C-alpha cells in the first residue's frame, strides 16, 4: 500500500442548486493535522447562500420525492461505484485532512462505498403496511412518506462514512438535503457530493454548505422549510442543536459522543481482548465514538493485562499517513492535544500511573503518544472517567466482583459502545442485560455497519442511523383509511 497524495484536491466550495460556487463569507485553511501545513481551503457561505441552499432543497423536493424509489436507489448505487473508482484520490483526501493512517483512510472509503450501495438497494424496499378496515370493504394503509427538505450536520472524524450514512438514508427515503459538513474535513464531503452529482442526482437535491457552524445551524433550524435535523458530533453541540430545533419542533436524530467501557472478566482470553480492542482504541488515533476508553479488568488478570496493553500501545508507530510503516496517526488539531494533556494530568493527580505515553509527541503536526493510565480506583473522580477522551488514551482499573465492574462501567453519562470479554454464556447474558450501552461487542468489536440500526442514549444522543430504521428516520408514517363506496350506498363506513 502506498498513497499518492498528488491525486487529492484539498479545497472545497459550496454546491447549491447543482452548481459549485465560491462562498461569499471568506475562506478557512484546510490544515493537514499530520504536519500542521495548509493543504487547501474551504469556502464559507454567506447568509444569502445558505438561504439559497434551503430554497433549492425545497424546490427540488416535489420531483425527488415523486421519483420512483428504484430510480433513487440506482443513483445511490451508481455513486457507490464512482466512489470506488476514485478510491486512491479519496484515500489521499481523507488522509491529508484528518491525519489518519493510510489503512484507516482506505478502510473508511470501503465502508462509505458499502453504505451508499446498501442504502441504494434498500430504497425500493421501504414498505407500507396494510391493516384491515373496521367495516366491510374498507382498509387502512400506513405509508412511510418522505419528510421534506432536511438538514444534515456531520463531524470531521469519519467524513466519508458520516456523509454517506446520512445522505444515503435521506435520499433513499425521498428527502432533499442541506448538508453542512465539518470545516475540518471539507474536501472529503465535497468528493462524496461530487460522486452523487456525477451519478445523476438532480440539481437541488443535495446542497453542500460550510460556514460559521453556529450561524448556519441557527439559520437551518429556524427555517420553516427544514423538517428534520440529523446531527453527528459532540455532546455539547448536540445539546445546543436540540434546543435550537425545539421551538420549531424540528425532528432530530443526534449521534453524539461515547466513552466505551471494556469489561475483562476472570475467564477472558487477555491476548484476544487486547488484540481486538486495540484496533478500535488506536485506529483513527482513538477519535471514534466507539473507541474503548475505560478498561475494567478482574483483579486476577489485572497485572498481566496492564503489562500486555502497555506493550501493545508501545508497539504503535506514530507518524504521517504517507510515511512507511506508520500505524498511529495524528489527532484533529492542537486543541485535542491540549485536552489529552489536561485529562492525563488530572488522572495523575487522582492517582493514575502512566505506564506509557502521556505527552504530545515532539514532531510537527498534532500527535499524542499512545497512553495507558493504570490504577485509578473504580470510584475515582478523575475527569477522564466521565469526559469522552477522544484520543489514543485509555484507563485500566481493577475490579473484584462483576457487580462492581458493571456499576463502574455505567457510571459515565454516555450510553453507546461497550465491550465484554468472557467465556461464560451465562455471565455474558447477565452483563449484556445490565450494561448501560446501545452497541455491545462480546469477545469482538462493535462496528456500525450500514445494515443495522444504531443509536445512543443519554449523552450519546437519540434516534437511529443505519438499517431500515435509519431510512425511516427521514419519513413520516402516513395513515390512509379508505372505504370502497358502491354508488347508491348512503351509509358511512368506519
Ligand atoms: P463537533 O460537535 O465539534 O462538530 C460537529 C459538527 O457540528 C461540525 O460540522 C461542526 O462544524 C458543527 N458545529 C460545531 N460547533 C457548532 C455550534 N456551536 N453550533 C452548530 N454546529 C456546530 O464534533 P467533532 O469534533 O467534529 O466530532 C467529534 C465528536 O463527534 C465526538 O464527540 C464523537 O464521539 C462524535 N461522533 C459521534 C458519532 C456517533 O455515531 N455517535 C460518530 C462520529 C463522531
């Protein structure tokens, strides 16, 4: 594997009503977190341009929602093929604007292709349900009906997967979209919209904007044209958006932060637990909502576990995704490094021992060493146990009873991914039932694949993405009750 970055076009403009256009509110640098250098620019929309995007989505809705579902699905499947054709360029684009390793960037494009294809296949399978009527000759039909123009706002950390999950589902459902992608990964969003347009998406069906995030989101949620908001990002911004959407009762799906616990019981295969979860812990430099971040290990295996996890963390080769042999990439920006330094210092103040890492790596770009913080008591008030760390860092604590481990796992205010390693089926069922989590990997990872619904609770948000439920999130169930009336019959039927 080796990526050719000369193929990547790192700037992004707006896409409004089928036309690529420069933003009138200036430009922001697109910075490569892997070396801190500017690689392109993102064009920022003025208030008038956001209004044009909303108007375009509204104007396109009637024709798009009336387009046969199979034809909508064809466009999504064609877009999947076009993205697959551009895999080298797309891999380079993600790598340069997110700081990912080549393997992570390449893997993400594969998942994005699969997501567009899956939603394309499902578009024609959104089914109505028929119920018998109450009177003879009558029937009732519950029909999923596209909501209208919707707003989609995405995080930077999986710019292709998040865009294809939301756009794929909204378009399959028959909605039109104003898409506000992250200004930290604009070129990947541009590329996803390009393949949709090249696949034949009519003008106005997807409109891409960037800008001042708060101002753009306020404009979207205060518009009477926008019928739903699907957001993926941090808990703090998700809460602000829920409040913004409330006055207009705009339906929201919120995919927010996570703080995944890993329970390693006394009968677990420690080597397997470490090999499995390390991929999610250090992939994308730990900046994933399903990244394991709090390990709770039975006391009989604790020392062995800390030693082996520490050795595993030390084995990662940190560097720019274009460098040979690199297995751990950068974090998003200096602000993320500063947050990880703060969380580490606070954990040490609460008694944690740094077994490896703990500092910003001394090189250009934004890197934090793979870090293991051992020995925090289960009831510790260290901030890292309650705040999503979002980086290549994890705590390891020991427990003596399963009840204690479950209480500690459930203590963080998130409910998204969790992991359990045990050989016992009976214990497994009990722990799975009692864990406060929506996505549980038992002796394996917990991937968010396109065919299954997934959503959080608490600080992890609400609503579902993925699966047919993810498409139905962009629809309203319309009930039609009908009676066949024979001419001359005068009585009303129910
Ligand atoms: P973020 O909340 O800073 O940004 C997300 C999006 O919101 C971006 O488009 C950004 O421009 C916009 N935004 C930022 N501030 C805003 C404001 N005040 N008003 C309106 N919009 C605003 O998050 P991020 O750093 O891009 O992404 C990381 C977060 O996303 C993590 O918490 C991670 O766990 C979460 N995430 C969750 C999932 C999931 O499926 N649950 C998936 C990926 C990422």
